[in-house]
C-alpha cells in the first residue's frame, strides 16, 4: 500500500518510476560503446597548411613559397623556414607527435611572417595572417606554440620573432587612414584594406584564445607606441572603427592588468619630455572624441559607440584604481553627457525616422540606459567622488556643456 502511494506521489511530481523487477534489471545486457578516437591534430595541421586558400586567390602555401625570390639577403632565412614546414609535414604519419609538429610549423610561420612584413610584401603577408587565424581557431593547442618559449633550438638559430610585436608594428605601419584610403601609391588600396581586416581579425582571435598563462603577453598591444592611436584615429572609416573599437574593448575582458590599458605607451613621456598626465590619456581622449562625434552616424557608428561604452564600463568595474583614473579624466564625463544628449534628442523631438523604426528605438533606449548607468557609477563612486561641476567647467572645448547637461537630465526626469 505504501509503495502504491509513493509511486502515485512520484507520478504527480513528474518523476520517472522504474517498475522493472530487480532480477529483470540484472539480466539486461550492457550496451557496448566504442571509445571515440582522439582527434588527428597532426593530420588537421597538414590539411590546413597545404590546402588553405583565400577566396579568389591561389593556394596560400604555394604563394608563400613563390615569394622567396623577392626577399634579397633574407632569401636564405626564408627558405630555411619554408623547408622546415615541408620537412615536418612532408612525411606525416600517425606516429608523429602533434605538439612537436605544431611547434616546428608555428616557429617557421612566425619567421616567414616577420620577413614578409619587413619587406612590405602586403598580399602574401595578408594570406599568411589568415592562415594563422585559421590555425588558431581550428586547432585548440596551436596558439600555445605561438607564445611558448622555444625548446631544443640550436644556439646558432635565432629565436622566433614575437608574434604580437610583428602585428603591432604592422598596425602602426599599414593601418593608417591614408593607406586605407588609397593615398599610398606603392601598394593598392584594396590590398591594404584586406590586410587591415586580417590584422584585426588575427588580433581578435588571439585575444579570445590566448591561454591564461600568456595573458600578460597581451600587454604588448597597449604598450607599443602608436597602436592605439592608429586603431582609434578619427579619420578612419566607420567600418574600420567598428572593428578596432571592438578589439580594444575585447582587451578589457582578457587582461587582469588594467594599468596597461589606462597608461601611456612605452617611451611616450621620453619622446615629449613631459610628465604623464593621467587625466588626459591619449587613447582615452580619442575614444571620448569618437563617442561624442556628431558626424559619425549610422549602424557602424552605433556599434562603435557600444564598444566604447563597454570598454569604459569593464575598466571602471575592474578595480578601484581604474575607476579613479576614469572618473578623473578631463573628457570622459563631458563626453558621456554629450552622448546622452544626442541619444535623447530624437526621442524628445519624436523624430519621424526614429519613430517609424521600433527596433532602432529599442537600441536607443538600451544605449541611454548604458550611458546613464556608467555616468552614475563614475560620479557616485564610494570614495572621493569627482566634482561633476568642475569636470563640466573644464570642458571649455564643448560649447554649452552646462546647458546640455541641464536639458538632458531634465528630459530624462520627465
């Protein structure tokens, strides 16, 4: 009787009841499961390296081999690197250790990338960057070999070049607004645009995939002079700023050392012979200018501003010192006020284009909420809250900032 009651209770609560007798359960044959074979990472590496091809382009590895004659005195070093890949992957078998193969291939690809970049062979350098991105995304452990210290390297061989140093130098040299707009007569504009996309995409993949043990290596990006100033140059097209601000924002999610993201590049103060003013950090000021620039409109600009707000929000919540630096910035609070005004004006005036686009209204309200919460968090921080009146007074380059603040907050209060 009690068992019947228990079964009914179990059924009422949606529980499965096994009514099979104990002896019958014991006689059921056990199911056989085949053990899954481990992935063949060595075979996957072989396939990607030799089969990789960009759309409308020739086979990548064949293209890389054909560049040896264009490298002058570096031809021998380039040929050694390419031969190392052929020797490692040419006689592939299941007995090959995947990690050893990946170390050999990654070291050779880094050497080839550095030489292609130094000789300004943009098209081949772009293809190699895409190959590296594909390897990082497709083979989980490949990125470890790009950052791990080399083993069993002869003292006569030079250590592999630092990947992030090469990429950062590529950003400074190749990703200037003039080059992306075709003012460089040496290289075709399309090639530079393709290179810009691949550079940013590879950096994006590295930030996403880099193991925790190597996170500090990412500090090379903000510490390299000219990287942030180039990525955040307001003269860039909106499509590029959308990608570059996403990259900068993504850095705040992967590094525990916020100080590198709220500091000056190496050698910045020595070049200008001035003291570092942490109330006016160059890339922070650049992002503030982009946030409040009325000339940048459209979907790309909206996403760009979302990335900028995410950057400031993640940093402000990462550490009390980061919150202090941001709150003391000369431009951040005024820029947030201007941005908040630009967001609320179309709603207040019932702009016809906005009122006819419900999805855009939702995006605008979300942006207003994000901006207002960040402004509140910066102004009402627990310790030493900044003087908002003083910050607005210092922003003399923004006409009528006090009036803008009063009108905007008045609208939001209605």
